[in-house]
C-alpha cells in the first residue's frame, strides 16, 4: 500500500487543489452552476456520489451510463459529447491512438503521490503482482499532453486517474456444490454440466477462459491478455467443446443477469463480480466469491478528460477528480467491495470496523452495511478472499485488448453462436 513518489514536491505545493478537494468548493460555487457530463458504465455512477459532489463542490454530474463498448465508441468518435470519461484501462489501447484523450497534468492532481502502487508500479506491499493483459502501469503514462502512444516509464502526463479496481474470480453456491472449490478448472468440470456460466463480454470472457485452460493443463500462455491466433483458436475450441457437451446454462452480459442465475440456483458456478455475489447473499442465498489457487483476473477504471475540454469546465473536472480521491467517494465504493485508488483517504472516511472487514480481512466486529444502510454481511463474517494484500497480491492477469482483438471477437461470437 506504499505510495508512489513523483519527486516534485515544490510543484505539487503550487498546484491547484488541496488535500481535501472539498476545500476548493467555495470558488466553484462562487462562479455559479456547473454541469459535468459524465460518460461511463454504471459502476461509479451512484446517486449518493452525485449528491455529495453537488453539496461539496456545487458541481452537478450528468450521468450518461453506457456499455463498455460504447465508452470506447464515444471516446473515439464523439469527444465533444462528454466532459468526464470513466473508462477501464484495457480500453486505452483503443482510445489513446485516436488522440481524443488528453494527457492529464499530474501537477494538478493533489494526491498523485499517494495513488496506490498497484497502478504506478504493479506492486502490493512491495511485492510484484501478475501483469499479463493490459495492466494499468503499462498504459498509465503518456510522453506528452497530446501523445497518441504510451510512455514506457513514468511521466507527468497520465492517461487516467484511477478510481476503482478489483480482483475477480468465480462465484459459487456452496450449498449446492457441497465440497471445496479451489481451481478455475472446476468451471468445466462435467460434475456441473448445465449449471455453469461464463460471461459474454469477449475481452473479459476470454481471460476467464484462459484461466480455465491453464488450470486444466491444456496450455501455458506467454500472455493470456495478448494471445496469438493459434492460442485464440485453442481457447475457443476448449470452450466450444464444453458448450456442445451441455456444460453452460447461460452466457450472461450484465450484473443483474448474473445475480438472477445464481440466486435462482440455475447456475452453481460461474464468472461473477464481487458486488453481484454480495447482492445474492443479501437475498438470503448462500454464495461465495471463491479464491482460487491460480489467482485472480483483475480490472481497473479511471477518469480521463477529452482534448476538447478547456476553461472553467476543465478546472471543474480537475476539482471533481481531486474530490474523488480525497476520501468520501473511496470509502463509499470500498463499502461495496471495490478498492479506492488512494487508500489513506478512504480509510480516514471509514469506521475502523469497516476498514478491518473490507481491507484487512478481519471478522466483522458488527454488521457491515452498504452505503444505503442495507446489511450486507452479519457480524463475524470474513470477506471472501481476505485482505486487500491477499486479494490484489494474488492477481494473475488483467482485462485486456489483444493485438489480435478483431480476430478474437469474431471467434468468440462463433463460440456463442455454436
């Protein structure tokens, strides 16, 4: 959890913003109403965040929720249609070459030195983590403000300012399975024929599939996130054979679909996201986000700015990003099972028992509640996968865009249609 040192303390002291971005609010309020059009998937688009931003900064967020593919499409073809882009790091290989995403000035990000080393160095607690796929630190920096290629090392221009990230694995129904599950290989175990599911988002589903292929000993990838055509063919052959044998009950595309499949018992093992597992449990249905010996598939998101942004709106966008890192939003998202980019400020905005449960892997000293007050976990519960260090330290690969992306998507669609 150590912070990244940029070696420019004097510049940072002179930069706009304060450690708590909310202190900049009077200046924003004084200049009248401000609306920022916010394009992204719904992960960070919460009403609670919207209300708190308006209260603290006088900024109204106009949420524009779209699919992952549409985030990329908007950024590449309509940079004038938004002021804040909430994108995942794997998308940057598609977006940055368009020239529509400006390299953000690190000197204007107050807490830039405190961004977790997961992003800046690919480390957790000083230990290197898996970097296969589009790991954030590979696409974190640009050589200049208007660059269309990534910098090989740290610079003062950032592609995205990280917001949330997590380590994904399989969700299981322990009451239906009745035995320990410890490997990705179990997704294709004939024992679960007709009761397994994999997500139907090609760039993510292929990574889950690769984890399974490696776990079953059928192939060892040089980089699961950048397969050759032959590796794509092999991976899709394994999946297609399993599909034709009746292994899969469904191929889900969204959060609610995955929740319904698991809660109903239609599936007992599937690709799943942490908050979806929590949602199933909140319905009184046993569900576990299962740590697996081969590790996790990780993802990460962050805020980017279009090159068309300028003047007061640009200033407001930096104010909002600084506010987001200052702690309230980080704590809000941590309480849903995600992780904040700046851990220290999130911790300062959480109760000690909450931090202990979500981040330290300790038993809950009292009931754990969601931001809306709903009880998510009962006192005594332990977070699946344990602590931040244990979970993020076991990352094997990241969501990715491959060099052979078009070929991969075509082969994936053939698999779905098979």
